[in-house]
DNA sequence: CCCTCTGTTGGCAAGGTGCCAACAGAGGGC
DNA sequence: GCCCTCTGTTGGCACCTTGCCAACAGAGGG
């Protein structure tokens, strides 16, 4: 039945053998593509397999089950990797430091807005502890890096909490700018800059340091 | 087989006939309870039916399908209904108006933090357009009401966008306060008050009015 | 050229979901 | 008070999705 097929779709590659890393990535790409446009439960493993051009069973081989694959996609979409590019120390005034942080944020989000927003703005009833944990870890690290950058104690719990709150503002602002297009990037930039400066100045007053 | 049952669970009500509205509500309650603790796909309709003490088929009768029920739960969890309690006009300074808005927000969220946060903080990859639409509508209305309350033009697109951004800060702040408990309510209150005052003062400068 | 290693496939079994025909409380007419 | 209709409610059937596993087949070494 496999050999007899005459009407084989042109790009239905007969069967290519890939190194695991490569195959893994290609599956993640395919899955991410589908999860961006419809909710989890509407994306069937059949569809993912088709999109990736493989047999469905291979998904389980690489990721255990559908949920495992999903969590992997979430991990990949979080901003964690680009946190490396955020400089630890910047010379100059607080205003200049804040400027650097905001620009970094918008710059690293811009090329990947689609997946960034779908990960963080998903919304919907569902207390998914595992997904929440992934995002929480990324948020925590980001808050810490921001405090370092602006020269505040990156271990102070209250400061961290406040910066994480600010993170909520940042996410929604990206949403307004890149998805709803109700703000231009300069407007978004201005808002984020002003509020962050306001916030850090306040923290600086309460916790002077270096 | 139904009559012969001797080991019938004590509370497995034999079969009670309820008015549609009441039954509907009880199903929504049951579903909301389950969706709060695990993601959509992990909650089976079997489990919901068991929790509600009814036959599974009744879910379809009332809500069409599982997703319909889910969307209904989301609608119920949004803060829309309590928006009625937010006064339209408050006498006094901008600081006093902001104070009223912030207190209203924290007060109305407090008794229903659990469902409020699970609805808005869900997160996870899944561009669910229908769910997003429900939340967007609620956010839009809330932003409008806030502008009215502080005495700014509730039709100005830019102001609306900025207040919606602020909404992101508000949601995350509630998360830090009520879920992670990294902030006390007074601290959360202070942050939200300061930032909103900062924001509205700024808008007032650009758009003086009444 | 064969043999092994391992990436890959296809189908089976279990569970979840939507649908529908049949069942049975509750209230009105006689 | 009895029956009859109305409609809330049930149970099971058929379809789809998912996880698993045994069998298949490229690729490189002896």
C-alpha cells in the first residue's frame, strides 16, 4: 500500500532520517506554529505530525506526550535566552540606565512578538501550575537583572516584587503596541520609560546604594 | 438496576428536577471549581458531571459542548458585573479620585481572587481568540470607566490604551499580593495609587478638561 | 556485502466527546 | 384523584484523539 501509492503528495518526503536534535527542533517549530493560532485542545497531535511531516508516534518518542511537547514550546517562547544580552552595568544617570533597559526589552520582543504574546497573554481559565512555573522563573530572573542594571539591590524581596508588577505593565504595553496597535512604539517606549524611572527613583529613595 | 442499588452513595441524589436557571448555575459552579485547579484539557466532562451530580449528557444540553461551558465560566469570572459599583463621578482632587478607583479595584477583586487570577493569569501558549475577546471587552469597559471617574475624556483612544496598559500592572500586582504574597495589600495599594496618579496627571497635562 | 544500531512508522486499545432516542418528575385538564 | 402532556434528565452508541508498542528501514562499521 505504501509502494503502490501513485498520488503521493509531492513534498511528502518518502522518509528522511534526521539527527535527533534537528528533528526535535523541526517538531517544536511545527508545534509552535500551530499553537500560535488556536488553543491547546484544538490542536491535535495528528495536525502537528502532519505539519512536521512525520508520523504521529514520533511525537511521543521525542516528548513523551502532547503536554510534554506543549511545555517545551512554552519554554522556548519565554524571553529567557535573550536575557543574556541585557548588560549588567551601565554607566550614567538613572534615566540613562532605565532607557537602556526599556530599549533592550522592546528590541528583544519585537522580532518575536507573535510567540511572546501568545505565551504570556494567552488567558483563559486554567490554573496550569507547570506553565505558570516556567513563566514565573523567567519573570523572576528578568526582575533581578533589571535591578542589577539600574544599580539597586537585586536580592531585596520588595524591590523584586515591584519590578515584577512592572513586568505586567510591560507585557500589556507590548500587547497594546504590537497586537492591538493602539500605541506606536515610541508611545509604548515613553510609557515604559517614565513608569520605570518613577518606580526606581522611588526605590532608590527608600534603599540608597552605590 | 437503578432500584436494586443498595450501595447508592448517600448524596447521589436520586434524580432531582431543577428549573433550568438553577441547574445552569450549579453546573457553572462545578465547572469553575474544577477549572481553577487544572488546565482545560485535564478537566474531563465526566469529572464536571460528577462534580455537578448530573449525567454527562446534560452538559451538552445546556452548553452545547465542553468549550461552550468553558467560555461561559470565563465570562462569569471576569470583573464585568462589579463594574457597576464603580462610581462615575467623585468629587475632590485627582488624588482622591485615584484613591477611590484603586480601592474599588482591590475591594472587588479580593473576595474572588482565585477565579480572577486563574482567568487573567492563566498563561500558556494558545491564541484563543474567543477567550481573548471576552477579556478584551471587559478591559475596554474598565478603562473607560476609570477615565470617566478621574474626569478625563473616556473616548480618547490614546488615554484608553494607556489605562489598559495600567490594567496589566494592576493584574500582576494582584497576583503578587494575593497569590505569591510578596506584597501586602497596603503595599499593592500604594503602588497602584502612585502609578495611576502619575499616569492621570500626565494625561491631564496633555488633555485638560473640566 | 552483511549486520547492528537506532530513527521512524503504523495500527491497536483505552479514554474522552457529541449526539440522540428513551425515561420520568411536575403541573394542568377532566 | 387520575391521566396526559411538557420538558428536564438519563444512558449508551459512534466517532475521534491519544499513548503505547512491536515491526520496519536508513546509515555506518566490520
